């Protein structure tokens, strides 16, 4: 009887450990899926047409690996299809036979660009990961300076909103997409509930002495774009910095 009880307890402990590992792996896979959605949002409204430009732009995003780009451009019947690999991360709780740790799940997803604005906050379908190393791209050609006035002129269009509706991140991105900015200029946005959207436009390839970063903040009825001061630039040229300044 004693041996039987010990065996039952051992099996139960092993099952619990297995469930904990499975849960952590599922959470990591969900994290990868969420990151794929963020990649889609980061490309929302893009006016890029060439497949190589689209793949390059996605590869410039943090922690994203581009494994495959198919199609010549968004005018192709099947559009441009980009396969990305993302690493999802989750924490595994301490178990009977192991300590706490980090679980990583690599997943691949396919994004499709057909010349339309795309979908906002949707999950791209998962796809098998191609073999081989991530693609590399030639450096972007030198970009023109980023015009603060041009950015500020475009952004107020998202402030003409129906009564009771706040600022939406997708509207900000759609307005900026209409400018047809140089592909080397990266657009970052971050929403603060529905009350404000921070914007950062940055390029490391501007002519010497020209602006490489423009920040903007959109709130209902008020939009401001500006060149960051040295103190602001020290916080990083990113949308979070733009949100926190609150001009």
C-alpha cells in the first residue's frame, strides 16, 4: 500500500510539472502571437509598394526576423507576403523537479500587403518557418530631412473626430501614411488609452546637420510636432518619450 501511494504521488507530481511546462509554453506562444499583431500594427497604412522595401522595413523593427519575402510588389495578384519569425517569452513557475525559469517559443507568421491599409489589431496567420538564416537588406539610401511642419499639418486631420470618440492610434498612422515618407524614416506610435497618441519619426540616414528625429503628440483638439531638445533626445527618439512630454 505504501509503495502504491508513493507511486501515485510521483505520477501526480510529474503530471503537475508537465502541466506547468505546457502552460508556460502556451503562454510563450501567445506572446509570439501578440508580437506578430504588433508587427502588423507597425505596418498599418504603409504606402510602400516594392516587396524589398516592405521586407526591409519590417526587418528594421526590433526583435523581428524576416525569413522570406515573395511577390515583386503590392500590385501582384497575391500581393507581397512576408514571413517573420518572432520569439515569445513566458516565465515558468517553480515546480517540484525544477526551479523557475524562462521559456521561449519561436513562431513564424505571414503578413500580406496588397496596397490597402491592412487590418488593425488582428493576428497574422501562423505559418511553417522556412529553413535558412534571416534575410539581410542593403542600406537605405540617404533620406531627406524630416519636416516638422509637414508632420504637424498632417496630424490634425485625425482630430476631426465624431463626438465622444477619442484619438485612435490607427487614425494617426493612416494620416502619416498619406505623406508617402521616405522608407528609411521609421514611424513609431504609442497610445495612451484613447486620450493621446505619441509619435516618433526617426532615421539614421538623414543628411549631416538635418533632423533625424521628430516627436509629436496628438490629443483631442490639440496636436504638436517638434524637434526634441538634447534632454528629450537623451530619453530616446520614441513614441513613449513623446507621450511623456505632454506639450
